[in-house]
C-alpha cells in the first residue's frame, strides 16, 4: 500500500468537514477528483475506509486508523515545512558562536539579549573558542561565527570589523608604576601579571608587547572573572592588562588606575568571522548590527 501525504490530508479533511463536498472545497479540488482519490486509496488498502450508508459519510474502523496516522504525521510535516520556510526567509536557523576573546563574554551577552527578542526561533549557543580551533570549525560549519582579534586570509570566510579597543595597563593606585604616564615592556619585569586563563599567544600583552620585547614577568596568575582580576589589582596583588572597554564597563573600585601601553598606545580590532555565504541572512545582519551598537555604547561609556 502506497500512502501519500495527500491521502492523509484527504482522510482528515473529510472527517473534519463531515462530507466530500466541503472537504473538496477545503482541499481546493473538485468533488469528482476527491471521490476518485478515495476510490484509489480504498483499492490499495483492500478495505472500505468510509461507511457510505450513513449521512453524512463517516469513517470506517479502517478509516479511523488512517485518521490517527494522519493526526500524528501531518503536524510533524507542517512543522518541518514551517521550519524550512523560516530557513529560506532567514527567520530561523542556527547561530553557534565561538569566542576567542575571553573578556568578550561580558560584551556579547547584551547583544544576544537584543537578538533573542527579534529571532527567538534561532538556536543560539556560545562556545569558548579558546578551547578548540575555532576558525577551522567555522569552515567545517561546526560553528557559525567566531569573535576574534586575529583575522586570517581564509577562503569563504569574511572578517567583519566590529570595533577597535586599546589594551591598557591596570594597577593599584598605590603601585609604583601608577606614577608613570605610560607603561613599557621593561616595566613588567619583576611583576606578578594577572591574566585570564588563556594561552599567552592569545593575550594582547604577550603578542603585542612582551614577546616581541623578550620580557618575562616574575609570575603569572590566571583568574577567570574580570571582577576578581580588578579586586586583586586593587589589593595590590599584581598588575594586569585588559581591554579599555572592559575596565570602563566593570566599575568595581576606584582603587586602581589605567595607563596606556607604550607612549603611542596600542590599538586592536575585534572581528566577527562569518562564512561569506551567510552574510546576507537576516539574523546574521542583525547580530552584526547589534554588536556594533553595543560596541559604540561601551566606547561612549
């Protein structure tokens, strides 16, 4: 027996409408075509699906069995059709984000809250991109966006600029280095450097300043939370380097100061790496727009 979706829709329409004439109108086909379809389905089944002696025509026991099948399957088919329509229109889909910037969790959450209000049907997830190779995962479609400050020339990937920031030195207001106008690589010798629990190659202080200058701090203390880093710095337990917007956003205490790194200062840029083919998706456009708006808010704070 070869059952098609149209057969299930026919059985349900006749049951719901209470007759062939109204069911034909619901299905937008002629009554003759519907009767022919019923005859063909009964021939396949080898049993009567309707009790024709009753007025209006009712389902037989076999017909009710097919109706139960229709009531199980048709809603699932309609749900899949709606999902596919949402994917075509860019209203639903998947947005798995990998973050190579540890401090960016605090920046990203307000962005995702605004995103959720517009695209609640998009499956959003966040993965720490420092725990795996995020950009290869993007190219393999294992994630959909990578937040990174290290753009690469990759086929099929576009790095969308989000905002510029400056890594700044943070120390207790009682620390001797607080008296300096700017901080140089040599100033870190003998210091306890408090960082996020990230490989040093991913930290601006090492990649942009200490490693090129071949300077090593006396000790490195890794701390997960920005607020705890600032607490330790304010207590003069060490010094740190954080993005300027992070220090402005996490207003923990007035017992620490910030200073530029080098006389000219350092500037870094944060990017959203996206597969080029996904750039035109409405929800991807919204994510990038909201990210830019949140970045401007942080910079103005």
